[in-house]
């Protein structure tokens, strides 16, 4: 058991948009949700003297709005009320995605700048990792990041996103067979640390 965020923004499960309905108790009526943002870090092998570059990207054209199956109740312990695991609405079909995406990208920049010095990346070869970052919105429009997972589960229809990532990490020629390319936006990381020397951190 763990505390949940107070006054989460709730959605209508059919439209994926914020609810305006209220319960007799005065609480909003709707379903709890979270937003899945895909992120990857890339450290290309450097053939020049100096520190390797850490590059970070967020996926603008692919993500998910994950909505709980049953209406939210702040005191319920029902998994279908509190767990927002199912991918319900694709990001590109969610009207709120563009402004929320910009805010999520900025939060990822702050996080990556904060942890970059602790990354252990070999200087002798390129390295990359895909992550899934989960966010929630509250009624007062606060955006909160609560979890980042390495190696998120990928389904078959998400392969264009993976191919676009590999086109950046393994630039042997872009794959144009999928039509419109999925866009990965690069995050401008400030105060890049050196990752040439491996260090041990507690």
C-alpha cells in the first residue's frame, strides 16, 4: 500500500478528456489515468579525444493514455479502480497531448541532468537504452512524474518507434518502408558530464 496523489485529474473513459461531472459527495466523477512517455538515452562512441556525448530523446509521435477500468474512488483498494495499466488512447489522438508533451519533455531534461553523472557508460563503444516514463495530472494541472522504467514492454504496432530510435543509434541508413517516420525530439542537456571514466557511486 502507498499513498496516492491528492485530487488526481479524472477522465471520461470513452473520450479520454477531463470530466466535468461531480458525485453527490462533491468529488469528481471519472477514471484515474496516467500518461506514458517514451524516452531513450544514447552515448555514441567517440573517435576523438575528449568526453563522449550523452544524448537524450523523447518520442513526440508515440505514447499512451492509460485509463483505469472502473471509476475512481479515493478509498477503494480495487485494482481496476487504482491501477492504470491498460493502454487506452494513443497520444496522437488525445487533444491534450501537445501541451502536456512539452511539459513532460522539460521534466525529463531536469531529471536527466540530475542523474547523468551517475550513469556508467563505457567509452569504448556506443550504448543506448529505452525507457518508459509515467506521469499524472492533478486537478490543479500539476504534472507529476512518478516512475521511469528501463526496457518497457513494446508491442508489434510500436515497431516504427523502435526503428526510428535505431536509425539514430545505428545510422546505417534510414528505414523509409514504414511511411511517415516517428519523430524523436532531442533534449538539450546542459552541463554535460564526462562519462569517459567509469566511476562507482553509492
